[in-house]
């Protein structure tokens, strides 16, 4: 039985399908109410429960939290709203010029699987820093985020490399291994 990823983002679907295997994944766009909290686990757990109730079969939900050091941990799980209202270009302009520590960023990806009998939640963290916008392919902060140990943003790396090292890729790879161990994914 296929697993349904809850997303309306075609790029996210392509990214997750590449990681889990296209034959195992389908998607549906649902407008799920999210708890307004900085607790990412609470958000993902509630989304998984609501998604399972709506779909009636195995579901995957994910969310991220982005903590920028110079913003005292914001935007946190409100990153989508932040990107729409503030933008990363403006964020960089507000950070202390020439102070690299203010541009440090921690990205947490959390993925939940839910079916009728179980719920599995995994988390992965990637640290790095913000830099001025670059060219490339991607979405969201991909054009601004350079993970530790690399010289390029996610966007500059390209999809293949990003899908090997990103916060979301690592979380879905970890979940894939757990689902395979439990024989929930081929």
C-alpha cells in the first residue's frame, strides 16, 4: 500500500519521492491546522494524527524549524510565514554586519509516519550559516543556507547533492530505514 505524503509542494514531493522511491509515495494537499507553538514535535505529531484521519491510510508529514542565532532562535517552526512576510534578504540585512556568529543557523527536520497502529517520528539537525542570495535550483532558504563543511548553498549544490546531505534528506533516509526494518516500505 502506498504511503501518502501530505504536501502541496511539488518540489518537496519530488525530493521525497527520490529519497523513498517513487513507487512507494503519493501525495495529497491538505490544509491541516497546526498548533502555534515552538515545539516542533508537537506540531508534527498533531499533523500526523489529523492527516491519518483525513486520508484513512498510512501518511507522512514533515516540518522544519530554523533557528538563526542573531534572531535568538527565530523563526523556529514559523519559517514558512517568515519567508512570506520577512524574507531571507531582509533577515540578512537585519543581522549584525560582518558578525558571522549572528548568521549561524540550525535547521531541524522532523518527519512523522502514521498508520492505524503506530506513529514513528524522526529528527535530523543540520547547522550552517546564512549568506547573501545565490543562484541555483531549490526553494525557500536553499538560496541562502550553506551547511557546515561545504562552500556552496543548497541551491548551488543542485538537487542530487542536496538530496544526499540536507536536513530533510537525512530525516527521510532515516525514516526510510526504520520503515524498511518494520517492513512498512519495500
